[in-house]
């Protein structure tokens, strides 16, 4: 924990004004004017990622054995960090309502079972979800900005976001323009995020902004590290690995690289940004590996639903099965949880 | 110095593995145990499965179940008959396995293997006939067809007989397969070799991976896991009568928690397996589905 600031000075990213974000960014890149050249100079000045080392580190963290009471704690923590997700073309209001019902009462036989942090739906389903969530305290996250490709004009993407915010979304998951990023137009990516953040902050209560890097399309870990920093400079509240529509999605090494980035960003600016791996995490065993990585790489202060989330649809059921196994001692089966 | 072909060889000592989901994994626990002949000579090492292996086997069986039950009855019959062909091809190995394991004479071992293969063929023939015999068009007072037909129960946990390591084994795993159940079988603790060889036969047959899963190890350790597993639908306790440290009544009580269908052992000792061949054993692992359909006019 030597690299992180003391708890008194930590700033939650969504509490910052746009001016503070710009000031923090300018301070980091050492240039009052945020230009493509300045961003490029800064991002290329970040140390490179040792790919073999990152993979080895992730593999090593995956070998930890988490048992009994630690496992029970981990399972409950995982549930409280899940963004229960449905992102299908075939989503109906009924399906969204049943997803919310599942989030409100994940384990009907055990009222002590924690609830997922949020439900994550497409933009047009936000009002349905908000109505179903009611006063339960579960957040509604919306994937906006022409998810999943992001291939639309800025005006359309901003209107998309404004729509979701107006419908009552508590969290906005935006995608970055990977084309611009890969072409080296970092300023465009930066300005997009700043613009979307502004829309998120228009209401009385700011919607948290999660920025999806879509690491499966960024090719290298160096790019993942640069995209992470670029997003945080522009004011992301969370950096998220993937849309779930591209393979590979949330791998452990990529998440380790992003956790290193948020850790270092906190040390540099005093702002604690969250991380959300999404896509492909289906079993409790995998999810526990991520928790180990969070604790070991970023630190304990990230073991909090405000700063770490899982984007997943089937993970919840597997965690519930493991919970049942722990409480009854007998292995459980898919007959004892809901069909999505 | 030894010379190749001089008659003196280094022993090739075998360490067998489990058969789960169509693959041959080692036990997750890494444990093995020695299998000895009826006279106490070392035969091979077998994997000593743990409860996690049992869990994995149930998962594999569950995954394979819809596909196996969804195959046409005729196709299941063909696939099972093909297994009998392969058993015939491996006859010599089975004879050697049970001669050593059960201490039988050559002719008696031959007879037991023949009986086992014939039994497999007999059950294979039933796949497309059970519905005719056990199903029915029920007479009802109304303009409806009312049809009952047998359906597989699902995943069946089988505690294989401890003494009769091939004929007994075939007698308990072939019947549930007929209608489309999938099986997790705990092989005889002291005599697991025929079950392991049967796994090798199944792996090279057309039986899809996961339809039959063979666990070797301590019956007293594995049986309660299957009995209490919430995703196992039925349990055959044939081998629980004389397994070390197992009380079959306890297993039945565990199974009652999840309302499993349980086939109790018949009597206090293993039956004469030669006589244990009947349609009732197939129907022990079926459920009756009844549908109403309007006749129209």
C-alpha cells in the first residue's frame, strides 16, 4: 500500500468538476493546453508493459486458494459487485423486469444474501429498469454512445447519453472510439469522453461514467495502459475492459494492467478511479481470482462496489450455487437457481 | 546388462485415471491407490477420486444428458450395440481383469464376460421398444388422446457392485442408459479394473463424452457426495450393501433431502447377477409423462 495516498486525501472521481478534471490532466501531462501532441508525448512516456510478466503475474495470482470463511466473504462481495447485465437484441421489457426481480431477490431462500450493485441494460430499457428497481438502492446502468461499436457521430452519441440520463440512469457505460485511438487521434478520444462526462453531470446527481476500452480491439497491453490513462485524464469514473461483444473480453492479465493504472493514477493525483472487467467471467472461481488481483495489485480500498464491478450475466447464478454449497454442504445444481 | 528380447523386461506399471466427460483426467486430489488381485499381488494403481471429481463428473453428466436423451431411440440402440462389439474385441483383457480381481478360474471368467456382453446387447435392443411396452394410450371420458410415455429421469448416480466387477457393473449401468439417462458410476473399490477398461471401451465407442463417467476410489467417500448432490436425480445403491464404511440407509436418507429416486439394494448381500436382467431395471430410472391432445372431430 506504499504507493497509495492516505485515505484522508482520496478524491472520488465523480465529485470533481469539469474544471478540476482538466486541471488534473494538465498537471499530469505538464502542458496547460491539451493537444494531440501533448497527449501523445505523455502516453508514450508511460513505461511499457512487460507482456510476459503481466501474464505470469496474473497466472500466479490465480493460484491462490481461497477457502471457508474467506470464500464465503468473497462470494458475498462478488455478488455485491455484480452489474447484472442483459445486452441482447431480443431484450424485452419483461426480460428486463425479471432481471431486476432477480437482482432484488437473488436468493429467495436467504434474505441475508447481498444484492448486485446494478443492472446493466440497453439505453431504451432504462425507464423500464428504473421503474422496476424502485427504491431498492440498486443502480441502473445504461450502455450508451452507440454501444457496442461506437461508430456514430458525436452528436448522436451525446444525444444517446442524454436520453439515458434523462430516463434516470445512475451509471453510463460509454465506449471509446477505438478507430481514433488506434489511428493515434488521442485528442478526439479525450474530447469525446469529456463531452459525454458533461452530459452525465447535467442532472442534479451526476451519473457515474464508465469508459469501455474494448481491450480485445486494442491489440497490445501497451495500448491498454495508454487507453486507461487517457480515459482517466479525461475524467472517467470507472475504466471497463470490454463490451462483451468482442473476444477476448475480460482476461485477468488485462485487468491487472488496468488495476496498475488506477493504482498509479491515485498515487499521482489522489483520485481513485474504479475498474470493471466485463464479459467472459462466468464462474465464482474466476471471479475470486479477480478479487485476489484487486487486493494484491490495486489494494484493499478497491474491494468496494463503488470502485470495482463485474459486468456479467451468468456469474450470479454460479456464485449462488457456490453459496448454497457452502451453507448446506451439498453440491447444488442449475435446478435451484433461476433460468436467467 | 539386459538385452532386448532376452526375456527380461522392466515392468510396465500402470496408473489408471478417471473417465469423466469423455476424457481421462487424474484425480483433482492427485491421489492414487494400489489395486491388488484376489491373492494380494499388485495389479495396477488406480486414481482415488475426491468429492470434487464427483462434482465434475456430475457436471459432465448433466451437460451430456439432453443430447443423449434427445438422440432417437433407434440411434441409442445402435450406439449401445456398438459398445457390445467393442467389448467383444476386448474380451481377453476383461477375462484377465476379472480372473485376477475376482480370483475366478479361466472358464468361469470367460462365462462372466460372455454374460456381461450378452446383457449389454439385450439392453441395447430395448431402447426403441420400452415406449411400446411401458407407454400407453389411456382411455379417457372426453374427445382427447391421452398418452403416457416413459422419459429418462436425468443424471443417475450408481454405486457399482463391490464383488461382481464386470457382470454386476454392466447390470447396473446399462439399464439407466437405455432411455437416455446419463450415469456417474463409482466403481468397485477393491476391483476397479473392469470398470476402467469399460471406460476405455466407451471412450472409443460412439457413446458421447459425459454419458458414462467412471470414478474409482473409496466408495465411502464418494457415495455420500452423489447421494447429497442436488443435481443428481436418481441413485442406484446396488454396491452399497457390502462396501466398507457405507450404510445404505444413510445414503437413502441423504438422497431424500432432494427427493431423489433411489433403487435400494435387494437383500443384505449382492444378488446372483446372472439372474438380474429385467425391464423393471430400465423403468426404475424413468418418469411417466402423460399428455392430453384434442382429437378433433
